[in-house]
C-alpha cells in the first residue's frame, strides 16, 4: 500500500500491476495518437499529478476552470510515461514531449481504461454498493462489521474511510475516482479480500467513478433533500441514481420502501429486486406494507437500537442490536443483513454470528458517534448534513434522553444552500437549545452559512434558545457547560472528518477530539478513543 507525508490521504496502489504496452492501450481506446508510442510501458493511471507515480499515464480531463492538460509538463517532470487526453488537451499537452493517446471522452472512458491497466476484470471480492441520500455510510460500515463477524477478510470504501484487510486510511471523496477505485480493487485482491462494501454517491454515478464495476448487490436507501445545487429538483436527483440498477452495474438489488422513491427504483430497476421497509420511519405505511422484509424497532437506548427483521414471505425472524441510536439505524442494519443474504451468505450463519456476539459489532465513524463515558452527560458527534438525516437522528435521541437535549450544528460551505433553513429548523424542532457554529466553509463566508442555519432554528426557537457561537473550538466548550447527567449533546457537522477546508487551505481539525477535550476539561468521563488524534503530531 502507498504511504505519503502529505496531509491528503494517500491513493492506494497494488504492489504488483501488470505492465501494459502503450501501443496496446491505444489500440483498445484511442481515436488518434501523437508522438512515438513504441516501447513505452504503463504501470498505472491517474488524473492527479499530486499522486502520480513514475511510469503511470496521466489522464488529462477538462475541469470546471482548467484543462488537466495544462499540468502535462508537471506530469512529465514527475515521471509520467504518457498523456491520455482529448483532442483539445492534446494541443495543450504536446509541448511536454510525452507520447499522447487521444480518446473521445477521457472521463467517460477512465473506468474502462483503469480496469484494463489494473486488470480488475476478474477475481474480485463480492461487491456491495449502496446509494441513496441518507444511510449509505452506515450500511457500508454495518456490512463490514457483520462480514468481520462471519470471519471474512473485508474491504471498505466510504465517505469516512478506505479499509483493506484491516488497514485503514481516511477517504478523500465519498466514492473514489475511477482510477483510484480500480486500484483499490486490485489492492483488495492482493490482500485476499472476500467481500467489499462500497458507498456510491450520486456524483460517483454521474461522474463515472464506478464505471466498469459490477456490484453483486446494489442497495437503494431513500431519497430526501440534498444536492439541489446539482439538480433542478428531486425527480432529476432520483433519475441520476437509477443507472446503478442496470445489469451493467449490478447483478441484484435491495430497495428500501421507506420513501416513495423506493417504488420508482423498483419499477425502473433492470435487475432482480428484493424490498425492505421499517414502518417506524416509513413515509408511506401502505407502501411499506408491501415490502418483502420488515424491520421493527423493539428497543432504544443511549447505547443503541434493538430490532427484529422479518421475512414477510416465509416468516424467517431475526432479533438483534446495533450499537448506534435511532430507528433509522435499525433500518440500515436490516438492509445490510438482506444484502448479505442476496449475495449468498447463509441465513443460519448470520443468525449464529449475531447471537454469539450479542448483536452487530460495527464502528460507524462519525454517525451518532459516542464520545462520553459512563456516568456523565451524553455527547455525540454526527456527520448529519441533510434535514431528513438530522431529524431521524434527533428523533431517536429525543426519545431516550431524560433531560434536556442540546444541538450544536454547522454546515458545509460552497454546497447546497437550499437545505440550510430546513437543517436549522430540524435541530430546533427536537433540541431544547440550538447552538449554530462554523463547520467546513470552503470558499464561502462562514457568517452567511451560520445565518441561514440560524434563520431555520429561530423559526421555531427564541433568541435565548437558538444562537450562534464561533469558532467551533469555543462553541463546544460552551455547549458542554450546558449539560449534566441525563442531558445529551449532539454536534452535527464534523463527524469523522479530520480537517476543515478554509479558503482552499486544508487544516487539521477533529470534532471528536474537541468534544473529548471539552468533556475532560469540564470534569466529565469520556469513552475509549477509536480514532487517530491528528493533534498528536
């Protein structure tokens, strides 16, 4: 695997990549070439000079502001063996002196090129792909946890982590770019991974990041308000997810009927489909009643959620526990189990493992992640960034909190602005006190982000109960001062992330560590740390 001294997580590469002749690559994919290709070999591909290894081909793609071919000279100096680009890029890249393979659509063909270069057309792990608005990361990590309980060597790719056979690195994107995805699959094969769970964002489907991959089981979770900066409306947003449910992308599918969009996916899917629903959170109870599988919530505590999964066709029943709060986590757990069944894992084997271990053993980084220890107030951090996700999490926490519930919230800058009011309102609907703070401003003025969240919160709460404190380092200290045993604090925003992007600068930042320190300074117990502390360096 690849290591790096950068504060950007590394892109994993296989130890042994087949050496490919550039002439053969051109025969398969090119519409034209420039320069001599004779004797040139390719050991990998990348679209980023920041992770280019000597001998790899640099794929130059037209970006929003620049053409990647403008970095051809940098690629040459770093040891690139060739440039793969379109006709416009070839004119820009030619002065770098590298042989050029001209293709019709560099981004659209990147998946197939990477598949050929990394030889990922065979002997891959069992692949699980999960898409939807909320629940993708949770299902991915729950799948990984149960597979581990079954004794499988596992792989994982989520918005939080990339994991291969127990070795983990932080993720850059929710779903890797196509070249990184195929390199990751090659690494998994080298480490004899039996099964891999992969989070599939809508951007991954639209931007060809999962091209040339066929999932053994694809999952659709739900559809709610998100990404309206990319789509004209919810119908277009759903339409962008549907290609995952074609035979060239998946062999089978599990579809949740907890939102009406699930019925559309079932109707439009071109692969065999099994359905599942959780009445406790389903929007349409009549639709939920038609599902093949039902998840019933039977226990809610500050430590997790008990549930029963029932097959409505043959009566099979499984009762278990997931160590995360909320009925939506029971839904995610049921979905993961049904995905395993659809992939061919035996019912009896799953039941035996979960009964032996007293439930699901899975760590969900940044998803209602517990920071507190025993005997003090409850403190969680959560990556929640959609109104529906925030509402589901707080609804579950509200039911198990005997005292007051404090909600601290930030939102991403330079992203969908239309959901911020609803996010703030959801926090105020369930929280007794709402504190708005900064999160990840990117290139946007953080004061504007805070104001939009605060407007939503103050549509429900008074100024005394909904206010802003910034920076977040101060906000978490003040929030912890408000809670006592029996109270709970939920911090939405940072979740698992280990950095903030401020005006293009990536800064180390850990909400989990800040919450932990605030608890310690206030004299409250904390739980066992399950993450690397970026401040240790």
